[in-house]
């Protein structure tokens, strides 16, 4: 009887090992959570990296927009997922603001994630409605500082997003009148800027480049050190008269805490292959984004970025008294 039991156990173990060997990661579709609505910079880059990963990993990779509370709902979805590599999150510099904006959530972007890789650096662009009549940054700042002037409304992707932070920083630097209007993603905010419902927005080149060239809104300044090839007629903030505004945004992919090393390695190597390819450089270059320098690639570099940004960006948000509303 014992021999029969032992034989059955060995057979079961062998079957399990065989099944595992025949079922390497990834063996089913991967979901990339994006914490904002479709239509913004973060969503556009997430869909681009998902399509590239689908080809590289020979498995379907889909984007799921899980919106609410400036990315908090999406981050919580990642935290509740099984750490098996089939649920990831694409985010950017705004991720580090989530714990500050929502302290009761008890989240930590470093301890609660497994870094996969950094995929793009993106300058910020200040743009206004074509219906506003504003043609340059100097005019905008003059209007904001005029005695008795009405507050100009700046739309953002929601509390804790990079556009929210950038606009708060901008208003403080100008020292004028400005109102932050939060949306459930940059897409809806951009729609209202184009419609003339609100006056302006600061968002990434990824979404604003085509809208400016298509004359659907007017870009006034870009935060890169030099003018971008995609927006040659748009001055840098330094050229336009506000050199201290130099925010640029990183974009990257993370998994939940506890991701098995072997699974993490598959994903990390995939991202590295994609980001180092000439095709990726060309694709994101068309959007006004840049490939991160070699020193910023890889999971450890992304972890260090998360750690440093927790101090830098969270400190800025605290100084500006940015809070979830």
C-alpha cells in the first residue's frame, strides 16, 4: 500500500512539474492597469508599450483604464492582484504623490511594487484654448497678474497627477490668479480646453503635440532644455520667460510586491529589448518623448527614481498644500 501511495505521489509530482514546464510565463493575456481615463499621455504610452510587449512576448497584452482618485483606484487594483505577472501597472512621476494625497490608504510606491522598467521621458507643455486669444506665455502671465482679473482655469487629470502638480507649481511661480480644475484623466480636461470651457492645461508632449499642430489648441511653452523637433515653433519655458519651470516626466512599468524573480526577469528583459530598439525610439520620438539614457534603464534604476521622487515631488506637493478633494 505504501509503495502504491508513494508511486501515486511521485506520479502526481511528475505531472505537476511537467505541467509547469509546459506552461511558461506568460501563458495567458497580461493586463496593464492605467489609473486615468483614455485619451491622455499616460494612456497613449501605455497602449504603445502594450502593443510592443504583445509582439515581444508573443502573448496578448491589454490596457485596462481603472480610474478614480488621481490614480489611487488603479494602484489599489494592482496591490490586490495576485503577484504572478499577469497584472501590471503603467504610471509616471505622479505615482509617488498617491501616498501623500491619500495617506489613509497606507500605500508606499517603493515597498508595494516590483519595478519592471523605465520606458520614456516626456517634457511638459503649457497650452491654452485657441478661443482664448492668448498667443504667448508673456500674455498669459500678464493676464494672471492683472489687478482684479478673473482666475484662469487650468484643467488636470485629477488630484495627484503630474498635470495637477505642474499647474500648481506654475501658478505659484507666476504669482497670479489661477484655478485648478480636476478631471478623471487628461483626456476629458483636454476636451474642455479645446471647447473653450476652460482656458489652459499643462500636460505631456505625447498628447499636446498633435493637438497643437492640428490647431485644436495653442501650445505656449515646453519644459525641455531645447525646443523639441515635433514642436519647433514652441519656445522653451526659459525662452518664453519662466526658466525656473523645468518639470519633465518619467513613464514606467511596475508589478505588485512579491512578484517572483523569474517572472519579473521575463518582463524586465522584454521592456529592455523594446526600449533599446530603434523602432521604440522612432515611435516615441514622433510623440515628443525621449528614450531614457542607459543609466536610467532597468528595474534598479526605476526603484531609485521612485525613491528620489518620493522626496522631491512629495516635498513640492506638501509645500503647495496639494490635497485630494
